[in-house]
C-alpha cells in the first residue's frame, strides 16, 4: 500500500507578484520547508486579479516578473530537497478565480494577453499545453466577489474543495460542486504570509514528490493523492 507523506502546497502567494502578498518568494519557501512540506506551487494573482506586477510593462517583461518570483523561491530551495513549482491564479470574471498548474514561461510568452482570453479559450490553451485547472474557492463570499454568480467550472479539471481561509460552509458547497460535476478535488492554504496559519494545514499529499510540472499534472490527473484538510490527511473524495 502506498504511503501518502509528501505534503505539497497548491495555493500560495508572494509579495513580488501579488498585491495582497506579505512575504517574499524565499520567505514563503522557507516557511513551507520548515513546516515539513515536500514542495509548493506558487500561484500569484495573474494580471486581471490582485497582481503586483506593473501592468504598463510589455508582455514579455510582465511574464518574466512572474517567473522571477518562482525562480527566487526555487533558488532558495536548491539543495534542500524542497520542490518549488510555477503556477498562477487567474481571475476569469466576477471575482472568481482558477488555479492554473503545469504551465511555464514559454507558455506565457506564447500567449500574449492571456488574461483577456474568454474562460473557454483560457482553459483550452492551458490544456493544450498539458496544464491542469482547479477552480479556486468557488463559493467564497467576499467584498471583491460578485454575489450570486455560479462558478463556471465546466472546462476545469478540479475544484478546490478545501481552502484554509474559507468558511466551512463555503468549502462544503465546493465539495458538493466537485461531486455533482464529477471533478477531481484540491486543497490549498491560499497563504499570503510566511507565518500564516494555513501553513501545515492545507495542500495535497502525494506518495512521491513531483519534481516538475509534468509529474505534478500526471499525479493530479491520475487522482493519485490525498488532501490535507486542517492538518489531517484525508481521501480526496472524502
Ligand atoms: Zn490574494
Ligand atoms: Zn489565492
């Protein structure tokens, strides 16, 4: 029987690229490493969301800014046996966001104005590049999210059924959505600060550490993982 022991954060922010971020890429990586995680995906807010990247820059410079945050965390992790992977959290409309995994700088450079794509086109482009999509906190209620708009998760692979900073009821509705739509599930801390409470209490748990985006997506697609929910490792369909 496989043992699921490799904790992986699937939703995290840095102050280099997220306006709401409080800690640097290196500080965030150090925090997860200290907490015993095997790795993390940095999912800074993309350009139509709460980005800290200067929107007046040319496309290539903006994309390189996102990539630099990832590279800084990765450089910090070098030689420590800690894996840092690249992702983004894209706001597709009405305050609703999608966590995007398995893409890299080449993909971003090849898709100028990606943040302006229709959701359908965005999902298709990510999938064509071998990526994986999970609807972030689909039922979160907050001032920046338009009330009463249903999540449009048809073209996504998964639903973030546990978001550490969501209310239990918001997460419960997300579990229902995943079940009804027959989607995979993810868990994320959505952490924005190095000493935040989510560290240790969210993310997915693998039986091996995915060392690159390709393996990450393979393990996600295969459903070969469990979820970290409030610090407990539970089945992904539990
Ligand atoms: Zn944020
Ligand atoms: Zn987030």
